[in-house]
C-alpha cells in the first residue's frame, strides 16, 4: 500500500500489532492550584469555612425549592404505572423550567435519578445532542434502556450499534420482565425541548406511539420558554398522540430572591456587597442570562477577592463568641495591624476619641490596639444586625404600596439603603406620605407585621445563643418593639372625632394691630392651607410615622460609611471595576490581544516583541497572517498576502517573486486564512475570486 500523504484522500487503518489495554487507568485526584503556604493562611481558612457554610445553605434552599416539583412529577409517574393498558396516547409531562436552561440541566439529572430511585421506571435522559437524527435518538434510547439495566457481572455482550432498534428493545423488555406482576415504565426525559430537531421529535413521538401497546413509554419535556412552544413545534397529528400534563417550576428570579433574602442579605453572612457591586451582579442576572448559578459564582468570586486583597478582612468572620474573635486578632502581625490603621474609617474614629492617651496607645501600642479591636469589630457586627432588621421593617412597610416607589423586592431596597441615606430620597418621602394615608385598621396591621419582624430577629438571636454562636445586641430591637407597642395601643383607642387645634393666642396673632396688610394676607393663606382640626387617629398615625422615621430608619438604616461605622471596609466589598473586568468578558479585545501579541498569553520567550507592530518568524502562523491583514485595506489580494506571509516565514529564499512557493508554506497560509475566516475577520469576495473582504477595522 502506498503511503498516505494527505488526510483529504481518506483515512486508513494500519495494523501495528498493538493490543488493547485491559481496564481503564484510574483518574488521579486533582490537587489544588494553590500551594500549601497559601492554604494554611488564616484568611484562606476563614474564607473556605464560611463559603462552605454559605454553599450548604444555598444548596439546602435550592433542594427545597426543587422538592415540590419533583414530588409532583413522581406522583405523575406513579399514576402512569397504575394503568397497564394503552389508552390511545402517550402520557407526557411538560416541565416549565424558566428561560435559563443552563441552570436546570443539573435539575433534570437529579430528576432522572429521583425517578429511577423512587419509582418503578427505566429512565432515559435524551438531550438534543444525542438526538440529532432519528436513528441516533432511537439508538440512544435503546442503548440506555438495555445497557443501563445490565449489572457489571452480567455475561451478556453489549449490542452492536446496528442492532439497537425498538424491536430489540421490545424483545429484551418482554424477556426480562415476563414474570413481573408490575412492569416498569420506560421514562424518556428530553431536558432541552427547544433545542431538539422538530422533525426528529415528531417522527420519534409517532414511532414511540406505534410501540406503545407493548412498551409503556412516558415522556417528560423540559420546556424553557412557554407551553405554547410545544404546540408550535408539534403539529396536531402529533399532539393528538400525547396527553400533556403541565408542571411549573420555580422561576429563576423567585429562586434568587429567596437566596438573597435568606442567605446573602443577612447579618449572618460575613461578607457584604456595596451598592455598585450588588447592582452589577443583579444587572448581569436580570438583563443577560437569568442564571442563578452565575450570580452565585460572581458572589463567590467577590467573596474570594475580598479576602485575598487584604488578609485583615478575615476579621469580618462570623465567630462563636468574643474569645474566638480575640484569638483571630492575636494572630495579626505588626504589618497587618498597620494596615488596619491605614483604613479610611480609622482616622475619623481616632479623631472622635476624647482621651489623648488613648489616641497615643491605639497608634503606637500594638497590644492595646489588639485589645481595643474586639469591641470595635463587635460593634460592626451589631451595626449589620440592626441595619438588616431595619431594612426588613422598611420592606414590610413599602413593598405593597401603590406603584412601589422604593421597589417591591428586598434586593431593590438594599441597593438604595447601602448606597445612600434612604430617608433623603424623594421616593422614601412619597412612601411615608402614602403610609400616612392608611386607615386605622391598615396601620394597625402594618404595625403588627413590623412587630412580627422584630420578634423574628430577636428569636433568631436567641436561637444562636442556644447554639453557642455569637450573640448580637437586641436592646435596640426591644426598644423598637416597646415603642411600637405603645403607639399601636394609643392608635387602637383613638377615635375619629375632630379636635379643635386653634387657640386664642393664634387668633390674637392673626388680629395683631402691628401686622401689615401683606403679612396678614400671608398668615391667612397659610392658615387656610392647614387643617384647623384633626382627629385623635390622625395625630396617633403622625406619631407613628415620626417614630418610624426618627427612631428606626434615621438611626439604624444609615449607609455603611467610614465616618459613622469604623472598620466597615473589613466587611464591605466595593471594587466594582475589578469584578466587572473579570466577570463580564471582552472577547473582541481578548482575541485581538492574543493575535497581535501572543506572548501575552503564551509567555513564550521566542514570541517577545519589541513593539506591538513587529512581525517575527517565530510567531504563530495565525498571528502572522492577522498582523499582515491589519496592514491591508477593505479588499485583500490573496496572492500578495501569501507573498508577504512567505517573506516573513522564509526570509532567506524570498528574493525572487516568481519563485515557486513551498507547498508547506502555502498549506500553513491556507490554514491561517481559514482560521481567520472562522473567527470572522475576513470573508470570501463574490466580485473578485482572488480577493477576500476584510470585516473589521
């Protein structure tokens, strides 16, 4: 046989006497990319501990949210098992998972596992990549049904690919379950319904229906958009063969809101996002992909970067008691203590001290400074505790107002409250005005809801005390509850009878002889604008609104700034530009950098350039072709381009223009041009066959 010199002529098998290795080589455990010195540092240990705790909480919430829909689907599968005879249609479940399919692929894998473990079913997961053609889809179904049920000790040889058809599946199913009183269902799960080839899916349903009298099929469709998609994809003669049951999964936005409310936006999370960073992650979620996992990974990246930037940020850890915090502080070195002194919020704190000796000790005595850090860090913990409680109270009051000026979700309120003083916003004043218009019964209901929120936070602190964890100061919360309870009792006994508020002194002021005509006119207009009488209920509501504003929101809902909260930088992450650079990709800039200066990514010494416009022969062929095409106009002559490419590659033998071009160089150039066309930099020209059109400028 002649030697094969081109892959375009065919693929041939050469017998070289090699034997197949029995068994597979065990995969080795992947080690961490970080060295031991990094993993043993205190900041990394605290990050790993807290992130694992947060991950378990998030996983628990996601499992509970998926639990109900999984239970409903299991009941549907079990109901299908109760009927042994074919009823003229295929039982089909449509699971509406939301517009983000990426987040729910793992859900379908878990669904297939739960159906296999909890019901008498043979489960086949058929993604669109395994069903590009009808033949491939049938082979995948038969292979997973037969081979998936065989044990490792089975002596049967696996069927060849040309033997995988529904007749073989029918024979295997009949032979395997001939003595079974209850035969299992064949559950076929299609997780990505929209990506499946419509023609293949239609033919597959019709074929499965023709075998449904002997093979009990059950279909499960994963629909990411709407139920109307099924009717748009499947014509009537196909939908008449299925009986559709619809199951609605929890939307991604609802799932994210639960995670934020219960895990992220709580004082029990040792890490808090600033308004800009939090809004950036929310915008990526709401306007880009609706990916809950993407939001969690972005939050995790910010969490790791916060601890990695400065090891002193480990002081924000959620600890069991003050002794644990003191143990963490004792591990700080002199350099780390100096980093704490250089925090922007440290100077206002020092300037607020009245004792000069205390100022000197904090600035110069490391031992005294370590002893002073414990109560100051605990004050920051207590600040977040009361801040989130006041935030929850504000959400309870304004979430159901008409048009929701401050928003209906807790995440919207957090963005505004953590960024600025929310009490100065016009939207807040509008909300307070709307609340003052509530009736007596509605206001009493609002106060009851607020009291429930406060008592919930107190009970949560008591539960932490029982578990031996850190105890927060609940005195401000108890003061809130007592004040609201007194005002609610006053409102409950208040009547709607009008109370005259004009006094004889006001009348004498208006009728003063020394008052001019213009001043008297202004006084009369002002008096006419204000109500001359008010009821006891109105007065009680006004007191309640003043209490909400002065004693709760202005006192406990001020933004986390260094002037009011010392060492807040240890708890707050605000580097939005850094996280934007690493989370939001810039593919065009990255591709240009990789092609214009490959050494930036390869770190290869032979590709080092003195200037970015230089072209050297050691560069990759694609990079050389790209840099040459940057020097051309809109139309590029392929022959001239090839000559320039040859000049760079083989500078020694490039003297004669008419010299025969080396086939190897021509092949390298052809491959580089094809790769540039694939990347979208050029396209073939219809007007000139020997030219290509440049697509970028």
